[in-house]
C-alpha cells in the first residue's frame, strides 16, 4: 500500500480511534473532572494524531522526527493520566482495555518510526 498522506498511516488511523475512545471513556468521569483529568486526557489524545499529521507533512526528516517525538511525548502524558485515573476511587472501575491496547500499539509504532528517522546533519 502506497502512503500518499498522513491519513494513510496506520499509526494515524489508530490514534484517531484512540482519541474517540478517550472521549467515550472520559464522558463517564465525574463532572468535577471536566477541567481536570478529562480535559488533560482529551488534549493529550488529540495531540497524538495532530502531531503525526504535522510530522508527515514536514519537508525535512529532522522536522518530521521532531513532530513524531512530540506525538510520542503526548502518548507518555496520556499513559500517565490513564494510570492516575485507574487509581482514583471515582474512575478506577471503568474499562481501560481498548485504550490501553491502542496506546501500547501506537507507542510501539511511533518508537519504530522515530528510530528509523535519522535527522539530516
């Protein structure tokens, strides 16, 4: 399969799905978390596909790598926020299975992409 745009990237497609799943999950969070954990998780999730898209559209390998690294960092943020949610009394019994699985896949793919992109000197 030829990759013409960022929309053809499997990692971008999976990260869009992850974002939708984060929105579904955080709808179940207590209302007092709307400006706290809910907002943070949604922003981190949205940042992943957004930076993948921007990285794919950049003209140099160095610029592309930078945006893939930002996306990877947002994945780490989201991982941390999910862990916090799993430990909070109000949200610990929610189902994190789909999100955990998608995020793990995305992080592995991003790690591989980043390691294959060597910046031009």
